[in-house]
C-alpha cells in the first residue's frame, strides 16, 4: 500500500526509532517507560519500536515529543505530546489545542493513562530517597 506523506512526515520517519529515548526520567522519581499510540485506521496499538520522532528537553520539567507512528495497515499519524514532571501530559488535538491528561495509579504503582489515542506507561519510585 502506498502512502502519500508530507515532507514533515518523511523527515520524521527518517529519525531513529523513538524507543531509543525511553525510559524518560524526570525529577522526583517519575519515569515514563513507554508511549503507545492507538491507530485510527485499525485500532491496534502501534508500539514504540514502530514510532519515530524527536524528543526535546528544553527544561528538566518537560519533554516535548513529536512522533510519527506508522501502522501495518498503512495509516500514518503524527502526534505532539508534552510530558511534564508533575505526572501530567498534554496532547495536541486536531484543532491546535492542548488536551491535558493526568496519570492514575492502577496496579502496583504502575501508571497508565489514556487520553484520546495516546496511552502512556509510567513508573514512580516510592519515597524521597535519591
Ligand atoms: Zn492501523
């Protein structure tokens, strides 16, 4: 299946796999271990190894992720995600607005949250010892 891509999509696809950037560590023991994107076309989860993109850390408190996810079904999706050190994150929606998601503890301090098509996996070190 051939896919028509924009220049930005082509450039992002030529970056290394996003999995090389994880786990992403923040202060206070908060770590993002993985980022999953659900495909709009087939509803399957596109794993990190199938995503490419860039992560910039302009400050220790935020990671700005620009990711392209390329699914087996031929669908290509670009996602802008900002991860913050207070365990919130924002996803840029189609209208150019940042939608905020907050983490929730689910099981054995493994954290997972889903906003729109984005699902993040976290872990948090318990206690304040460094
Ligand atoms: Zn798909």
